[in-house]
C-alpha cells in the first residue's frame, strides 16, 4: 500500500498506487486553471485541443480528430460546428474520399490559437518548473507510451 500523501497531508491510501488517479488529479487542476484563465473566451471542453490538432494536421478527418481528443463523434461534430461558427476552422470535402470531411484551421483560428497557447503556457508554468528539462522530456515520453497502449486496446 502506498504511503503517499497529498500536499495538504491527506493520505492517498491505495489510490496512491494508481497512475490514473494521480494523472487525473493533476489534469483536473490544470483544467480548472485553464478554464479560469480563458473564461472570457467562452471556450468549451475540447475546443482548444481540437483547434490545435487541426492546426498541426491540416486535412485531418473528423474521425481521426474524434479519436485523438477521445470524444464521441457526435461531440466532435458539435465542436466543429462551434469552431466554424467562430470562424476558426473549416470543413472541406476530402479530395481522397468524398464521403469524408477534411478539417483546416483559418487564419483567424491560427491567431486565436496563438493567444490560447500563451494562456496555457502561463497556466502550466508553475507545474512545469517542478521538473527539469530532462524530466519533462521523460514524462512526455512515458505518457505517450502509456497512451499508445490505451489506443491499441480500443
């Protein structure tokens, strides 16, 4: 059994043995900080990550985006509707498969994304400074390896 305690001295007990609990606890706090810092933008959950993935992967399909943000396809459609309404992204028929939509970020979306990334950098700054560059690189690598196993098991 884990002897880990929270910063406030609360013992984690058996929860301390589960990486999912520990990851979720950090993610919840970072998400709370992000929501507070972007409240004036009216961003809903998944909007920022969707926009960032579309920017990094011009022409990504709705299905691929849905898989990567780990949201139901119907939720992804709603997110894309919101991105289009804001003028940040556009759906175009895929040139390879006319049944699919290819997703692209707009110039306005790129400007907005840069501003949101600046906010994210600020909200994660204190957490990231707890790790050395080598530790941060290792953490990223480990999280990517863990995610790859999760995706393969679906």
